[in-house]
DNA sequence: GAGCGGCTCTATAACGTTATACAGGTGATG
DNA sequence: CATCACCTGTATAACGTTATAGAGCCGCTC
């Protein structure tokens, strides 16, 4: 604690600036002096004071990934990838928990936090296009997920309408006709649900199936408990569904639980599909059919885009990138176990 | 971006230092000047440059929580609590992923990371007492979990031997006699498993049951996949167990999956108990009986201890704190659903 | 009324780094 | 041989904050 450039400079018999140049490679340094300096660094065990560097350079080397819940495995899996990618690019990634709270999201957009991080990857839930547009100019911002569209920021997400289509097509293909959706939200609160609901409706229409509003269950948030409660309500209908498409895997897993408690067989009585491909769904009983986004691609792309913006690199191509997804058939829709 | 103390000082017609004193409350400021300064701050929208502040103060306001895997829900749930507690104390908590890698853990102990964080909460997995003792003096370190004992650092954990006792007593109480353990590790790699295995053995002995080495399954790490594989192996024994105690909930959930695939009923044929009380176990089919550590207590205590050390506060009481736990009976050991 | 102590406020030197301007030395060129 | 350009290295001024030393002012005491 406390070996600084000056100590190294003294030890190596060179100036402060030369040591800085060796460390940073900012200006050419003769081979002999470089070696002497490097030796001094190794002997004294120097590592730069990042606070000072930050002050001077105006960058902290910190980027933040703000998600609505840390405990959602999808975000944990995404974070693990993003942290590794950030480290590879020389940045430290800080996790930020908005707890799906509007105030927290707004604070992130223009709060004082901004001064300590170089850029932000945000998965918005409670804020919309207007709030993002109203944001004062500042650090680069990359959006992930489906909260906000049509803003002048990089945006990485899957094509949610297409993902819903794929899920519903699959359910139709295995003979289901009364397909429910769990995870709609009231109002314009969370656009993601809107897109997934839209895909659901479009695909029903394309299959010649009627749209039944009673089969669309609303939830406040998107956890296991929400899925379980919604499924119970659906089962209480006079004419319950023969398939369920959940907003995400957690909701779907909650639905599986409700079905088990009520004594229904999956997939024989009710088939279930989710979105996210969290590991949990590969071990649930039954295993969960899901739409698997390419988390690796999303995490890496988001970090790379952000870092590119921070470093002022030229970024070509459109702001919005739709990453690939695929349908993984598992037991909850009647595919043999892996 | 860029309103600084000087701007405020000019606007308010006072000196730089006075503004700093208003912001920090470090020295008394007259009521009239305080108001004038405060007004200037509000008008210009000032927020302190944390980099500069930290350079000057020598602290960054960042603490790190290093865990072996972000995707283990136990750590995610713990992190959510710790982040909130840190924020309440004016600190930002950074998640660090050691990926259960020895090199990563060592790097955290004395690496350059140290210079950017004020303190570290570490859940050690691959390092032992010696490595911690060999650590150069530096930032405060708080240990959580069961990796390392008898070192001059704060340590927050449950009593693992007692936790195992409780689990085994419960299984014995519901009439099980061939009780397996999944999650032992070879050598002294991870002491936690040793403690849990020890409690398992002691409790068997206390119940007058024989210790059968074949019923103790080793795993590399402690994920669902490890639990599933180990359970398959146990089922392949000529005389399979009638109960399984998993190192943690993830392992136990993997075991549940293997049992389902093999067509065994839980709890009728095999009862299952885990440790951690992750949310997943409250929704699995069947729901999972578990030893629930007080995560809130662990997370808050770890952060508070660390911050107290950072701020040089007098900390009374022993270094090692054992936090409470309780047994939650659920379906996997034959308790009626909640 | 001179001296003293308490109260506000100010000037300024750090903290450790990087970027800019500049100095010294060397080799090549006219 | 003088000039120039280059290549290395140096001195130094920031970056924005906080802590220290001290200056000015007021009222009080002897």
C-alpha cells in the first residue's frame, strides 16, 4: 500500500514521467531504461493508484450493469459473461440492482453514480422512451432487453415478437389449441411484455386459433411466485388451457409448480414453454422447453459496444442489434429427456 | 459533467474550502454563507467528483464481494442483501467472480485490485489458512462461508457441523436408515465439505447408524449437474440409500432430478435435504427440505464488520460469528405443502 | 484600551497520476 | 562543419478534492 511512481523513479534513477511512460506505453522509452524501470517496478511491487489515474484521465475503468433483479438467474448468467468480457477489455463491471424500481432506474440515468462509472448497461423495466430521451448528455448508455425502443442508444435484444411466434408455433405443432400466456402487464409499463403478447396474438391468428383474453394472465413482476399464482387462476377457469407460454422461465417454473400441486400432468394435460434458458429449467421436473437467447452474444456485445463508445471508437452499423435465439424442446412439451 | 467546487465557490462568492466544508460538514460554517453556498449548489447541480475525493481521502467507497459463482442463487440472494446494506452505509459493492479458481482467489488477496477497493468480503473455496495468513497487510478482509478458519480476520458463517446434525436428525426422525451425503471433496481442498461431512458422521453415530463410505459421494464443485451425477451413481449401488443430504440446495436439486428420471418417488423412496434455502427449492417438484441460514444476517453483518474496519471503528467481540440457521421441512422429506 | 480566545472564513499544499512543452544528445544531411 | 530533425528523457502543470495553517473580526476580560 503506497508504492507510487515517485518511489519507482527514485529507485530506477529516472524521472517520474519516464516511469509513467513505461507503465502506459504512451511515449517511446529506450530499451535500457525500460528494463531498469521494469526491474524497479517488480522489486517494489508497484501497481498504479487507480483513483489518481481516474482523476487525471477522467475515466474510472468501471462500467455498470444494472438489472431489475440480481436473483433472476437469467441476469446472473448474463452478468457472469459480461464481467468476463469487461475484464478482458480492462474494465471492471459493477452490478447494480434497480429492484424493478422506477426511482432507482431514473437515478441511474442521471444520478451522481454517473460520475464514478464510465458507462452503463441498463435493462430498463419501469421507465420508457421519454425518460431515456430526457436524460442529460453524459456517459455512454447501452440498453438490453425489451424495455425501451427508438432511442439514440445502442440496444441489444432478441426479436421478442419472433420469439413468441416460435414458442406458439411449437405448441400448435404438438396439437395444443387453448394456449395461455402468463406475464402480461397493465398499461405501457413494460414494453417487453407487450411485444411478447403481440407475438402470441399474431401467432394464434396465423394458426387460425381464437384470441381469448381470459387466457392472458397479468403479473406484477416476473418471478416464480407470480407464475404460480397466475397458473392457479388459469386452472380455476371453467375451461382451463392445454398449454401455457410464460413471459420467462421463472414464470414458467412457477406454473409448473402450480400444475404439480393441482395434480395436472405436464405435458399430457398442459404443456409449458418459457423464455431465457436458465439452468434451472434444465433440471426442473419436468425439464422446461424454452426459447434460448444467446446470452453469450448479448453479454459480450453489450460490453463491447459500451467500451467502444467510452473509448470514442467509430461504431458502424445500426444502433439496435437483434441477437439470435432458438427453441429448446424439453419434457414440458413432450420431448424425450436429453 | 463538470460542475466543480470552484464553480460553486465563484457563484457563491466564497472560497473553495468553504464550499467543501458545506458539502462535508467538516468545519462549522455560518448560517448565511451556508445558505448561499447551498443555493449555488442547487442551481448549478453540483455533485462531487468521487475520483478526486478518493484520491485525497485515500478511500474509494468501493467494497467487493467475491464469490465462487455468481450463478449460484445462494450468492445472488446474499449479494442483493449485501448491496443494499453497503448502499445504506454509503458504500458501493462490487461483485467479483472467482469462478472457484485458486489463482483468482489469490489475486484478490494481494492483487492490484486491492488498490481500487477499500475492503473485501471473500467466500474462499480453493485457498486455505496458509494463503490467508501469507497475505500482505492491506485492506480489511472479511471471510464468509466455511473455507478458512483460525485466521486473524472477521469470519461470518453458520455452524456447519451443527447444521449437518440437524439435517441428519430430521432424516432419522422420519425413519431413514441409509442416509447418503453428496458433496464431499477430496483432500483439504474445501474445508466446508469436511465440516458438513463431519456433522453427518457424528450424527449418524449419535443415532446408532453405521457410517458407510460408499454412501458419501464426492463432487468437484457444487452445482445441479454434480448432484445429478452423484445421485445416479448412488442409485446404481446394489443397495441404494433411502435418504440423501446434499452439500447445498443446488446439489440436492440435481439429486431430485436424477431420482425423477430413474422413477423413484420422493420422499417415499428417497428423502432429500439441502442447505441454503434458495428460492428455487420452494418451487421445485417436490419442494425441498433445507437448512436455512440467515442470509440477511450474514450479508448485513459481513458488510457492517467490513465497513467498521475500514473506518477504523472499535470492533468488540470475537472475530468469528456463527449466525443462526433453521430446518425448513418441505415435501422432499414428507411434510405437507405450505 | 490592550490582549486574548473563539468563531468564520481563506489560502494553499498535498493526494498520484498523465499530458504538454521543452531540453539535451545523436546521427544524417547539405 | 553547421543545421536540422529526430529520438529519449525531464520538468511541470494540471485533474478536483480535503486538511492544515493561519488571517481577520468580534466581544469579552483585566
